[in-house]
C-alpha cells in the first residue's frame, strides 16, 4: 500500500519539477 501511495506522489512531484524547470528555462532564455 505504501509503495502505491508513494508512486503517484513521486510522479506528481516529478511532473511539477519538470514543469517548473521548463518555465524557469523559458524565462531564463
């Protein structure tokens, strides 16, 4: 159960980090 709950959490964090990084890169450009 813990792994199942952590999996979606990691995916969400990864997506948010990627989206944030993309915006930062665009703004930096």
